[in-house]
C-alpha cells in the first residue's frame, strides 16, 4: 500500500474527485461527507474496510494538495481508529498535488512553455495575472487554458476551478493539482 492506499486506487480516487466540479460539488464537501459516512458505517458494522476507504479518501485529498482538517471529528476518529496521524497524509515528493503561494513566480511555475497564438492570444504574463486575479477575487467558475506548440503535439490543457468552498488548478496533461496559499 503506497502511502495509505494502493497507488492505482488513489489515482482513480483523485480523478473521480477532480470531476465533481462538473456537477457543482466541491472536493472538500465530498471528501468530508464520505469520511463521515464511512466512519459511521465502520462504527455500526465493525468492518475495517470502511476505514480503509476513508484513509483512501484522505490520501487522495492530500495528494491533490489540500490540507486535512484535523479538527474535523470524523477525521479525528479515523486517525484514532487506524493509528495514523495527519502527518501520514502529507503528499510525498512524487505526489500529484502541491500547495503554492499566490504570487507571479509560483503561479508561473505551474505552467509549461507558453507562447501566444491566433487561437490563444494571451501572453504568459497575462495568463498568470488572470489566474491570480480570479483566485484573489474568488471568481467562481471553471476556466480552461489551452496551449499547443505544434499541431502534431498534444495540447497542454490547464483548468482553474473556483467554487463556493475551494479553488484549485489542474494540469490535465501531467495530472498535477495545485492549491493556493494567499500571501
């Protein structure tokens, strides 16, 4: 079990969580409600597999760059029942999520090479400023940024998701998630 779950299971869970915004549901809301329900089912049945699923949700959430709320009662119970600590869920070096500061240098680091084109005339500086502005002003929505160097190469697609309770940036091609820490 890599981290707290099978790597493949964690990957699938992260992908499933990323798609929630398509239905107007937040990742945080889903993860915490799932942890709560799985914990209740464990307490009712004694079946440890419910706790394993709760740990998988927690690890996927951490790998996406989100911080676990240790004050949440259900999280506390799962940690207590399993003997884990919040530190066990820090994303590892090879994880898919990263918390970054909301400044130009850090935001720029999320994006690969970028040159304006007829289809996408935004410069890299404009792109970075656009992301910072939308995050700081909490402009709810899903924003897709696309760049293709050559027509023979795969496009690089980035997605900024801002909804009522969270904000994250998703590098689709590289399956990397970024959450923001405001300065």
